[in-house]
C-alpha cells in the first residue's frame, strides 16, 4: 500500500505578502479617495488578507463578509459554488471592493459578482491576493492583483487544504509525493 507524503515549497514569503499588501492599499486608497467603499471578503480564506489590507487603507470603509466555496475537501474545484453566508450590510448604490484570497478557475468570483450585482451596488471592483491562471474557466477582471502565480495547489496565509494550513504565515505550494509502502 502506498503512503502519501506532502512537502511544501515556499512560493511567497510573509515579507513579500506584507510589502505587496501595503502597495495594494496605497493604490486602492488613491483610486477610491473621497469614497467610503464596502469591502466584502469571501470567507474563509480572504479573512487574513482583508484584515491586513483594510488596516492599511487611508480611506474610510465598511466591512462585510460573504461565504462562498467551490472546493470542499479536494484540491480541484467542484465546479459548483455554494453560498452559506449572505451580507449583513445593504450595498444598494455602494462602491464595493470584493476581496478574494485566490482567483483560480474564476467560478467563485463570477458567481459572487452575479450575486452581488443583484443587490444593486454602484460599482464592484475585485481585489485578489493570488491570480492563478492555470485552470481559469471564467474571464474575470481583477482590478487589484497581489501576485500572479502560474501553477500549484497553494496553502498558507488563509489558503487551505481541507481547512488545514490556513495559519501558515507564508504561501506554499503543496508538492504531493507518493512514497513506497509495504
């Protein structure tokens, strides 16, 4: 019987993450100067990124969360997006900044944008920490992109694998290996 061992390869260090979040916050603050956007995080992964991002904004904002997922316990999107938490704030007429940890297939962001548009915001911009094109299935415009990553299943800094590894301060690629067994 074969055993599976997983190794982690550092992709983005915590220092790189912190520096890039500061740059994104400056850009967003400049673009939305004079506005008070509603910053909406997609739970659970974006909570880490959203928290660090809004603390660096120099503009006032309101914060809310929505819960949407398409992965379950696997490493590949199921293709079906499930919403399990709606917004608490009324976003009618508001400028919205949707914050995601990662845009991979684009399905979750597309469905979330469709969902939010039904609530009549004036505008919705997308901010993603990771823009990963490897499996993109939807044409998604990311207004503020932290890092472009080509390939790999990523964990850390909010990104999980079956709800594990979110707490890692850096972002790692999971390198799945199969070891020999008896």
